[in-house]
C-alpha cells in the first residue's frame, strides 16, 4: 500500500482528516499517515524540511515561497467561503447598525479575512477594529468583549458559537465572502510532479470523504467518534454531532476554487505574510486531479452511490 504523509495543525480539522484517511484505506489502496505538527513555525517549515508531503490547513503563508524559489502547488479547495459568523449585541439587528462601533477581531486565524468581510458589508471606514488574542479571552472568546459592552460585534467560528449565544449575543446575517477556507491543501510542486498517480488517488480519497461527510452523516460521525473526538476533547456524542455539522456545512463535494476566493486569499496572504507581491496567485493552483475526477464521472457516480 502506498503512503502519503498529511500534516495538520489544529485538532478541529481531524473529523475531515480521519474521514480522508479511512476512505483512502478502504477504497484507494493508500495509507494516509496523519501528522499533528505544532507549533506554527514547525508546521510552516514541514513541507520544505521533508517532514510531510501535504498540508491541509493554514496555507496563506505559502504564497510568497515561489518568489523565493520554492514552488508549491495548491490542489484542493473543499470550502470556498469564510466559516466565520458575525455575532453582536441584542440591540444590533442589521450590519449597518454596527457603524460607529468597535468590532473585535481575533488575532490568529486569518484576521484580515474579517477586514475583507467588513469591507464587503459596506462598513470600511465606518467601524473601528480591535485585535484581541485568544490568550486574553480564551480560544475564540472574543465574544466576551461584546458581552461586556466593550465591542459591538465579533466574528466567530461556528464551532464555538453556543457559548456566545448562551451569553445573550445573537448572529447577524451578513453577505457571503468567498475565500479559500479550511481544508485547502498544498504540496511541493516537485512532489506533485513526481507522484501524479499517488496525488490523483489521494484527491479521490478527499472527494470520497467530502461526499461521505455530506451524504452519510452517521457513517462520518462514527469515524469522528474515534480519534477525532478524543483529540477535540469532546466527551458527549451530541456535542460531537453538533461540531461535525458545523464543520461539514461549508464543504463542497467538488473541491474547485473560484477566482474570487483565490483573490481574497491572496489579499489575506499579502496582509499577513508579506513577500508574495507580484505573484499571479493562479499559478500556484493545479486543479487537473479534481477535473479528471469530475470529467470522468467519478464524482457524480460517487454522489449517486452515496445518496
């Protein structure tokens, strides 16, 4: 059985990762070795130091590498929209009511994505922003600044919404923002070129996992109830089901990027990881494995079989 080493940083990603691993083993004669790499600097170095073959999250830092002579290939976009939700005080019903207030923005997890979201809401220059680190309020605890009246709203991952809603905040409808979301994947271009069949089978494993997650919830939940549940420190299966639903909702079975999502992700990269100026971000993408699977009928047949 062939092997591919898949690295990730955040345990919230493990339900998808372990579904990929299981589909690869069952259907594509492929062992996916799952590697948890932290801290961030070690994770960011992993591809270039040969510690892994593929990464599955936090890819923006790679945009500057081709300019420095390190060619990378993005090849999968399971999500093309931001997973953040805007939560606000009870007296805020519409986004225009945020004008004149201060929005709390998490310091980690692509803070510039929140700036893009505010711009697309028409709030650029109309609100103040304050960067709030998890170390100050707890993981995804920026909502506490809103609950205390220090801020009017904040952006949150759906995984962490219940505590904020329980504190009296509520979600405000916002326009969707296209961005290359979590579970985007990348490898070295040299690895992709030398392992075309291996990457093709791996991409089919990813697509199979996405279809399973979207269409066979109970089977996906059984997989998530193993190692992912332990790693996410979830002890209640009902809470695991809620978390899995939040993770699965933005996923698309045909993991194509869009030009707008790529453009927004490139803007985020330049804001947070300077050094990629002048790069055409489309040159970092290779969708031929997804397109081959799509054009051959593989994806449609898979969806029909699992529906």
